[in-house]
C-alpha cells in the first residue's frame, strides 16, 4: 500500500503518438468528475501513472491518493487492508486499525489488478460501492461512511472473465463508468524514442552521470523491438545503458541482449493501423456486404469492443478508397448523406478525424470493390 499526498508534480505522460493524445484527453475528462474509472492495459504500460494524473488534476488533489495492489493478497488480508479491522478479530490484531478507504477522506483510492479479486471480495467491494459504508473486519455493524473516489486497473479482459464466471458483471458495470484503455508500447511506436530519451535523461541525472547518445543502428533496434514488458521494460533498458555506457555513443552492439533477440527489421505497427485484421473485417462488412457504419462499427466502438486506433484504421482504409473525400466516405460506408455532419462530429469527438490531404495522392486501394458512385466521382 502506498499513500501519496500533494500535487505530485513529477507525474507526467511522455509520448507524441495519437494514442497518447487520446489518453491525455481521457485523463482530462475523467479529472473533471468524481466518476469511477477503470484503466485497462497490459502489465507495464503505466496504469498507475494515469491514476495519479487523474487524481492530481481533479478537485481531490489536495487530499491523499492511496494505492493498493490486489494481486497475491489472501481475502482476509485484502479485506483488512481495504476496510480495517477491530482488535481481536484475528491472530495478531492487537489494536483497531483503519483501512485504506478511511485513510483517504475526500481523496482517491486506486486498486490495481482488481481482476485478481476473489468472488467473495468482489461481493464485499460491491456492497461498499452501493452503500459507501465501512464495516471493519470483526465488527458486527458499519463503522462509518467515507467520501472517496475509486479508480481501478487490471491487465485482464474482464468481459472474458465475466463469461467464464470469474468476475461479477454487476461489479464490472459499477467500476466501468469511465474506461481508459492504454495500448501496449508496440502499438505506439512513435513513443519509443521519446520515452527512451526521457528516461536516459532522468537516470543520468539521478545517478549523476553523462547522458549517452544513441547511434542510428541502436535507434533502429529500439524501434523494431516488441517491448513485451512495455514502458517498464524500456525504463530498465534505459537505466542499464546509462550505468554501463555514460556519455558514450551507443551502437546496437551495446544494447542489452533482450532488445536484440528478434531481428531489427521486424515490421512494426503504424500509429493509425494497430490491428489491421479488425479494420479490414469491418470495412469489408460495409464495402462488400452492404452493412452501414452505424450497425457494423459504431456499436462496437461505443461498447469498447474496438478502440480508437481501430476506428482510425477503418477511416484510413475508407479515405484511401475515396482519395480523401469524406462525403464519398459517408456513402461508401452505407450511410445516408444527411448523416455527414453526425459522422464527422463523432470522429472529431473521439480524435479519429484524419487529415484528408494525405490521401489525395493515394490511388484507391480497393477500387475494384467500390460502388459505381465512388468510381464515377
């Protein structure tokens, strides 16, 4: 358990990819309210950083932020950490102890790896969310009510957990008011070098050493690496480089072996096309099977079954087919022309509106599948 207080000015998001811009917008939106937030993403992508940013930018920033990792804690200990216990409730309980929910009055509680909670603890947490009352372990009645904001995070697919019966659907909907999905580092390659330079500077400063310089071949290897450990792995690599080669020009041979396990020429995903198979499947349903955007894409996007990056990829494929013409894109995606403004408004609202100019010189990649109106235009 960790307790943070103050403004935490050292916390920041580093990156320049469209995904990072979208996350910044999501953080700003979440900070304006007291709504519960669910942050999802692979291990090491920085979910706790996002939770701390939301707290720092919120009206609760003057009160504590308390964090707890739910993974690996038995029910009895997790319940005691959350709600506290009374003296004599179990062996070693020599005095009354408040739980972390009482330690953040007016503040924020961040529960990491909430998907690891047992079914029993899920019921206990759901009861608290419904009543706001704290009942300490060993007590026969509620002790007090608390005013805290709850932010949770998990690297698990909670929808799949619900299907398997491992996670309560009612708890999921309680926690998932504002959903922030953090893509893995391999899907935001534009951020790799920005993050690496940032952490090289930070570790050189903390260890009082000169900042190493990255050679062209080292940069290429870093961009090609898949980063299975995400930002956490990148930070580790940056610190090792600083400690081993301070102030030197770093070639690919001087990078850690973990980075060199796969060929440097391994293809990487671009910023706009994170999951080509999903985007191509959706565009095929519209352009070849005649489905409308509002039935094929929109419901999946609003239910978070596909991400912003998926929607951008769908838009990109369509604009390549219409040479950047959004009015033709509306017809290509089987929408009535009066939906033009509604469609653009949706794309702009979710940061999925792509500049049309870059597609004007691109030949229509799917011209054979275009309807007659698009070919004539």
